[in-house]
C-alpha cells in the first residue's frame, strides 16, 4: 500500500511540474536557483516581472 501511495505522489508531483513549465524551461524559471534566474534575465530570455507573475499563478 505504501509503495502504491509513493508512486501516486510521484506521478502527481511530476504532472504538476509538467503543467507549470508548459512551453519550455523559461516558463518554469522560478524553480531554478537565483543565479540561473539572474543569468536568464541578463540574457533577455525573461524579465523579472514576468517571472514573478508566473510564480504567483
């Protein structure tokens, strides 16, 4: 029973992350460390306001 629950939780977590990053990794940039976020902003891939808005959703 525990193994089944663990499997279910893993699948649910994977589904939640996949939904959060639909359209690529830049849309889920808020999952990454601060250094990676700063580098993506520096490269112009995303701006901080957009990233914060997606984090709140």
